[in-house]
């Protein structure tokens, strides 16, 4: 894979798309309430002590899901390096899987397993930063099936990275793309609710658009032309590896 491809930019954008997905966006107020131990109405009161608690617990929640995604990135890169002798076959498999995931997002092919709700409802938050961390940990594992179409593409990129460090950084940047809007939402819950009221009508369009992008990515991978993206994103080269 060409080093000129702005993988960190793509990973960060994928994180934002994950946040805006139907798997995450509608449930954000509930998660903020869960990790803070306060109701949405209390969160809108802008009590400074409560906001400090929300900030700390949100950071611990973010740390929880980031740890899981970073470990997945390290594993993907390690496997990719061990499987170099089968790189062509694995690339084909990855391309086909990504196209299937893209078809799922567009609604042309429904995969029931990707709608699975595997949240750990028994995990309690709000009482301590450790509780918020555990919820973040559960979030990463519980929503991986639903976020699978997007994460699969990022993990393919991590698997193609030259070193484990680069694979880890790629998933860290993905987590950052998911974390930034979550943190902003935690501190500005009233503005988020106003935004969501206007944006939710576009959720399906975003999902379909993401599916089309994934299918195009899968086709490029199958054709061995994944690096063609660099010619269209050359102006971002200064941000690359």
C-alpha cells in the first residue's frame, strides 16, 4: 500500500461516521446519562460540579473503548505481517467482505448479525470513573458487530500497515474521531439534542452513503488499485505517515 495515502485522515473520518451512525448517535444521551449518573434534564442544568464529573467520566469512557480498538489494531497488523505469504488471497477476502458490508449498509443485503445488540446492560456507571471505563470497554465490544462494516475497512488498513505501531496509531486516530464528538456532546448535551432533532432525518442517507463508499473501497481493493485514492487526496499528503 502506498505510503502517500492519507490513512490517518480516513481513519478519523471513519470515527466521525461511526459516531453519526444509527448504532451510536440516537443512544449518545443515554450513554452520557449512564456514565455520569445524572438524567438528561440534570445534564442540561449546566451545574459546574456535575459538568466536571461528566468530563472525567466521559474521558474514562473514551479510554475504555479506545483501549479495545487499539488492541484490535495491533492484532490486525500482527496478523497481516504473519500472513504476508497469503497477502493476495487475504486481500481478495477483505475486498469481498467490505463489499458485502457496503451492501448491508445500503439495505441491498441485510445481515441480521450486524444488527445484534450485545451491550452489557449489567455494567453500572455513574458511581466512579472506573465504572465509566468499564462501560466504554463494553461499548467497544457490544457495538463492534453493528459498527463492523466501518471497522472492517479500518482494520484492513491496519493489517496492511508496515509496523504494529502504525496499526495501533491508525485505530487510535479512529477512536479519536469517535471520541471528539462524544466529548463535545457530553459537555453540550442541550445543543446535541437540538442537533439530533434536525439530523436524524438524514441518518438513513448517511448509512447508504457509507455503504456506497465501502463498496467502492472493496472494488478498489479487489482490483489492486486501493492506492488510486492518493491521486485524489494528494493535497492531504502532508498529514500522511
